[in-house]
C-alpha cells in the first residue's frame, strides 16, 4: 500500500519538474524567481521524504544520493532571489551536487534502467556545465544548449521516480 508520504513526495517532484521547466522559459525575472522558489521548496520536501523512505528500506546509498540532491537544491534555492547573474556561484555548487546526488541514486539497481540512464545523462550535462562556468564560460541557469539540455533529462528522471512512488505495491 502506498503511503501518504510517497504521494506527497510524488506531488513535490511533479511541482518541481513542472515549475522548474516553466521558469526556464518565462521572460519576467520576478515570475521566474517565483516559479523557481516554489519549485525548489517542492523538490527539497520531496527529496527529504525520499531520504527517509530509502534509509528506512536500508538503501543507504540511494538515501545519501537524495540527501546530496537536496543539498544541491537548497543551494539553488538560496541563490534564486539574487537574479540570474548573481545566482551563478550558488548555481554551480547546486548543479554539481545535483550531479553527485543523481549519480549516487543511480549507482544501484533500485530504479528502472531507463530512469538511471536519464539521471546519469542529466548528471553528465550538469557536470559539464559546472566545469564550463568554473573555467570562465559566461553561462547562466537559462543558457542553451548548456545547462538547459540537462533539465529535460532531470524531469524525465522525476517522472520515473513519481511512477515508482505511485505503483501500488512498493
């Protein structure tokens, strides 16, 4: 039987994925920062619940991966209100932690292979983006092709995690 906490985590991931993507495409700074703030809080809540779930199941690496992802999302959330340019330092740290967390969550066969692959593609794109910024590339969180190419893979991963949470017997 699915727990209420699984449902809350799934809703948090859905809100995070939808509003995170939406925020990438809006022109208004205030609207983008609002969408990304709601997105960030929803993802932090979802990730915290996933840490607890997988730690209770004895899957410490996956739990630690979600905790690392949560730390990354918290850094992103902290820099959000500063605007795109001013948020770049916390953004680099955040996406680097996202990449580490996604890799940890995907290191074991806890989730279906396609979810692990989308997570790893996303992680790779975020690592490349972080490295480019650290080496002087003038990238913003909304820059294309990088880092924007990583977001759809992240959202596909979220969809997989939601699907896993919503399956009747887990």
